[in-house]
């Protein structure tokens, strides 16, 4: 009943996973969580023949998995929890023959009426600069939530693409039995000069507790971000219409499950860079693995990455270790306002978008028509007697930004026109800007001298 409620709560609060394997494995592992606590042998541990010193058929305590997990990693934004298990199996009654003296008959010890098994222990985990401990008992929950707050991370967690998450478990499993014991020992008694020897029996009852101690350790990883995107040939704020090839470098600390490129509200390319598979672990849990498989990508162009992480410190906001991905795709733009959106989603359904807006214009047909235009164009006589149009800049009146339009008899348009003479620049504002901090400093020194 509790598990059904927990699954319902997860469905309401958690996002729908971008990767079906991840969602199915997570729900499956939550569903079997209760059956992993107190079972006779939930994780197929080796069987043991009970003895008078160790009564257990099976005794097992272990860390099973993280929920959710992909490739032994989870996400700091996915409300991760740890799945664990304990099992105990022992006889309801057991008899063992004991012989304390070869010259005497064998005795017997009988165990009966066992108690319920009892568990005590803890799972500890180190994350960033913090170590936390989760207490375990026979009544503990499963799975147990982890606190993966970003505020705990330290610089060392960014030297590798993922943050480290080592978990250790220490626990003791015990069960108490009533027992009765009969034993015989060889003894000699001296009386009146005669020595008599024989086997003497001893009988007693009591309570005995059997205990097994356990330790387990697992190392997991946590995807903590950030991701960064770099246009290798960015669309200019104003560009000509036509065909183009987009080239993007994606620096990822959250590995992508889906990438889509949307231009003017329409998806023009998409990729699923990883393939996912599921296997069953020793406790019946589902384990999701992933393999980089660019040949399965639906991107219309080139998609690839390198196996080794890099430190692109000059290209990203956060200096860290990233997995680089390269995307190349064709696109076509007609005149008008345009925008690109790169939608990014990882295997844990953490989403991120990168956008870029620009304006597309049609190319202007070249004209060599002479004469002044209504937009403020003027005529200038050249030394050779020819004429060329001058297009005045809207940002200046002294001619410094003016450029000549080309004609067969004039200088090429790429060369700026000669600047017209103007008034000598006024440096009063610059002088005031330098003088102000000096005045403030002098005032501070004077006040300090007053204190002295």
C-alpha cells in the first residue's frame, strides 16, 4: 500500500522521463523496494549450512542501486534516492551434536523459538564537502532520499565531468534463539583411597543471540551541469537570405538524450546521440546503460563527440571538465525576423534551451546611378573629372563615416571618403573624469591626517 502511494506521488511530482528505459527502470525499482527488506534471499546471496556457531542459511545486507540511474550515474536535479536490501533466512529449530570428551557420549544443543531478525546500521555518503549518514533498521524506508544540494559541491567536483558519490554501508543482523544443551565430560573422583572415573552429564537452558556483521561500498556519479553552447559560425544580427550550414559546439556536463534545432518555430534537425539498454541486476533491479551511437542520430548533417573530456576554459562561463559535442546542419532562411532555438534534454528529463535571434534581408541589387538621392546623398567631383555618390552615415556630420559608392571612373566603394575638417575636440569631460577620483582620494588622505 505504501509503495503504491509512493509510485502515485512520484508520477505526480516527477517529470516524464525523456528516455523510456530510465522511466520504466525507476518505476520498477520503486515497486520492488519493499520486497527487498526482510526477504529470505532477495539478492540471491550464497547459501550457508547452519552450525552451532552460525545459525543463518542466508544473511545479507547491501546497497542495490540509485533511483533514477543511467550508466551508474544520477542527476542532482532528479530527487535521487538509494535502493538497499537486507535478507535473513534461518531454521525454526535446529539440533547439533556436540562432543566435549572422546571417552563420553555426544551431547546435544537444541535451538528453537527464534525471534524476529533485527537490523541496525547506517549508509554514509560523501558529496562535495559534506558527509551524511542515513540510519538503517528493520523498519527503515526503501528507497531512502539523498541530499544532493549544489551548495555542497567544491572545485574538485568540476575536475571530472561528473561529481563523485561514494556510498558505504555498515550493518549488523541478529536473531535470538532459546536453547537447551546437554553435554558429557569425563571426570575422576577420589574417595577413601579409591579413584572412580566416568562421564558426567550437564544440562542447562538459556537465550543465545546470533549476529552477522556486514559492510558494502559503491561508487556512483552525479551529473551536475552546467552545459554551454558555442556557435562556431553564428548568424550575424543581420544577414543575407539563402542557404547556410550551422556549426555548433556543445560542452556538456549533463549528457544529452535529445537535441532538437528549431528555426522559426519549426524543427529542422534532431538527434538522439545515445542508445539505451536495460538489464536485470542480482536483486531483481533494473539497470540502465547507455552507449554513444551517433550513427543512430536523426540530425541532418554531422554529429560527433570525443571520448575524453576537455577544459574549454576560454569558451565557457564555468571553468570545468566537459564532454564536447559537435553539430553541423543545413538550413535556409528567407527575409524577415528569424530565431534559432536549440532544445536540450538529458536522460533524467532535465531541459535547457539556447536561443539566438537575428534579421534576414534580401541582397540589394548593385546600382551605379549617379545623382543625389532623397536620403541625403551628395555628389563629389573626383580629380579625374568623374563623379561618385557619397552615402552619408547617420552617426556623424563631419564625413568621417562616409563611404563612396563605386563607379567605373571613381575610387572603389570600400575606401572611406576624406574626413571633413571640424572643431577641435573638447577634452573637458575626460579631464573631469580623471580629476574626480583624485579629488576623492585627496579628501580621504586629509581626513586620515585629521585623525592622526
